[in-house]
C-alpha cells in the first residue's frame, strides 16, 4: 500500500462519519426515523441498501475460496438461496410492508395473542440481537481481519500488548473500521445507513468489475484464461461446469469438488426458506419503503443484482487467481481476493478497491448494528421495560445499545476459527428457526406456545448437536453416535462436523423444529380469532391454511391468490437464472448462448415488472400505515 492508497482509504472512512453526522438530527426525531427511515424509501435506494448489506467484505473472499477449491459449480452454495429470495419478491416483501410494523419481531404480537406472544417477542428479539446478529458480525469481522492481513499488509506483524492482551495490527485495523461503522450507525440510524449504502453499493460494485477486468487482462484474456483453466489437471474445477456436481459417496464431496446429496437437500431444499421470509435487516428495508410496490421492486432489484450480477466479478477474479497464485500456502484460499488487489491494481486504484471492500464491510456492519439495536429498543426496552418514554429517550438508548451489539460481534469474531465455521453453525441453527417462521404464515393453527417450544428446543438441540462433546467433555456431541448409526456412515465419519453432512444436519434441525411447533400448537389453545382476523386484514394473506379465519371476514379478498404467487415465483426465478447463466457463460466464451439467455432475461423482466405494477397498487401500504 502506497501513501496515496492510504489517503484514499482515510478520506473514505472520514466521509462515512460525516454522513452519519449529517443525518443525525433527522434520525433522532423518533424511533420510526431511526429504525425505518420514516417509511420514505424508494425502491432503488432500499434495493441498493439490501445489496450493499448482503455482500459484505466476507462474501467475495468466501465465493473466491469456493471457486479455487472446487470450481464454479461450488458457488451454488451462494446462488441456491435465490429460490427463496424470488418468493420474497412476490409474497413476503408485500406482506411485510402491509403489516406496517417497525421490526419483524413486532409481527409476533400481531400474529399471536396473550402473554405467550409477549414472551415470544421478547425472547426472539433477545436471541436475534445478542446471538444471531453478533454471529453474523463475527464472520464479517473475520473477513476484515483477512483483508487487513493481505491487502493492508498488516499480517505477520508483531502483536502489541494492550491492557495485558496481545493485539495484532490487523485486529486494530478491524476495530478502527468497525468503529467508523459504529459511529455512522449511532449518529444517523437507518437514514444514514441506507443512503451511504447506496454510495457504497456503487463504489463496491464498480471496484469489483474493475478488478475483474484487469484480472482478465493479467492472464491474457477470456479465451486464454478458459484454455489454461480447462487444461489444469491440478484443479478440481477444470471442467468449468456451471451446474452443481453431485455425489452420493459420502466423505468424497469435499475432496472431489462435488456436492454431496445431503448438501443438495440442504442448499436447494432448506437453505432458501429463511431467505424467503425476508426477515431481519431485509424486513427493515422493506418496512421503510414508501409502499408495497416499492417494497416488491426493491426486493426484485436485490435478487437480480445480488445473485446474478455482483457474483460474476468475484468468480472471474477467483478463476484468474488460480492461474496467478496456484498455491496460497498458509494464507489459505480466503486470502486470494485481497492478494489479487495488490498484485493487479496500480497505486491509487489499490486504495479505491480497498475502500470499496471497506465500503462493503461498513454497509453490512452498520446495518447489523442498527438491526440489533432495533430489536433491543423496540421489542425489549420500549415493550417491556420503559413503554412510556419520549422519542428522544428511545433514540438515545438505541445509540447506546448499538455499542453493545458491536462488542458482542467482536467477541465472537475473536474466538472463531474461520468464516466457513460460523456459516455452518448459522445454517444449522437457522434451519430449525426458518421452518417455524414459514409455518407461522402458512397455517392459522400455529400459536405462540408452539413457537416458544420450538424456539427453545431448536437452540438446545442445536447446541447439543454441534457442541455437546465440548460442553460436557463426552468426547463427541450427544447426537453423533445415534445419527451416525441411523445414516450408516462409514467408519470415522462424524455426523456433527463432516462437511458433506451439513445438509443432513440442516434437515435434522428442520424436522425437530417442525414437529415441535405443530405438536405443541395442537396440544394448546389456538390464538384468539379476533387477533387472527386483524392479522389477516392487515397482511391480506392467502386463503389456504387460513380458511377458518377468512370465512369469518365477509367479502375477504386476498392480495395473494396461491396460483398468482406460484406463477410470479416461477417467473422471478427464471428471470434471475437466465441472467445468471447468461453472464457466467461469458467466462466460457459462448457468445450465442449468452445472447439468447440475455434476451430471455429482458423479456421475463418486463413481464415481472408489469405483473408487479398490476398486483401492487401504489396506495396499498400507505392506507394501512395511516390506519395504524
């Protein structure tokens, strides 16, 4: 890094803090301003913010490592959730916006009744703010440490002793950047976060494509790159196949680049459920949109760009890095992307690209800080501790609790081994929670007691499944012998940590969550019918699964007929996949296929936009917000 590069990075960090100061007054008006931007966002601002938040600094590192280890087909770990994101476009984004709540946890007291609903909301918010949100912060911060080591040149430097702890320079750099994100979020709330996200999206996307273009030039062009890679016998992805390679030979997937049949089930059958729900920080953006149409189009923009477009430059850089750096040594494949930045880019542009990666990091961090504090303030503090305080008081508390969320994420990052470890834990724990979240919308009979039981069982079983041996000193997690015997696993293969069985662990947790929530709900009293009717009228949910309630609402007309939703869902999936395959066929130097797929994408996109315009009147969500 030249001093010019450092100057570019410093100017960028300072500008982010100044943006936070600029929006501080507007964000401090009330809780709605701080957490949902006064429900004033247009689709392109909200969509860009979702994209910038979703691809954090860890994402190009993770995608690059998948390509280097296994080939392009392994990136389906990243692409598979587009199935759920498409459903979010045509269903959940619209229902969220109609609900007019402040956080996705608040929906629990709109959907359920009684003390059990209050308890569920409080526990869900606490776990979200103090476990799930910091877990995501942890793996994103882990990526920033790698960037600091490789791109900023701080790796291998002697640690400094601070208050009795050895702190390395790369950790200090990560803390400094996290501090900038924290100040941006604490000052400006969601206003500053989304508008800086918009700028950061442009910088990060432009930087990614610039690096991809220069990487292609570095290896002699697309044709030369394709020829060198397709004849590279030492690389598992030499067939350059876009379709996922599948194996039924357990234990061989990680060694051959193929995806085990269990992981196919996990990625394509389970992982996208949670994405479809569009909860968390995505719900926060959706709820901040002007109306239902803006919410749906924002989610559509996110789905197309995040899954089909922005991944292309990461894949290209990773492919070029296989030629330029065939062996990353102790640094590992995660470090290939930042190393390519230093190798490819000239002075000045390095600083721009590092600033782009820091932009991606800050956009995600600031979102997570704001999201976590929204749970703690809106769903815990204001709901249970101090319900009658002033807006100024709540905003002050939100700024303080933002720091708490940041510290929790930093602690997780410090103790984690790598990004994939945290992702795997998140996938397993999230599977049980996702199925419960889905059935909440599918069937009126699910109640708060059932969700509470499933919530507790999910986390207890997940901890015992993943960490039982470490906690109780038994030598292996508690479920390992039983599940290994049930699946007839080869000797030496562990159900609890074998990578090829990640999907099996996800399926196990899904079944545990589903059985628990259904059984307990049926054994306890249903939710009050008056509360269910209010929920149905607010969201205008589909009739199947809710007929017991909709029959008591004279003249009820759903905004989401099942046939319409299924057709819209298929159209959006086809739209995104046509562009995804079109762009990735560029790498395979197949211009005719690329052109045909791109033409199909344009046609499908026009159809989707027209259907959205017809199905989402512009005043739909506005009327609901005003009534409530």
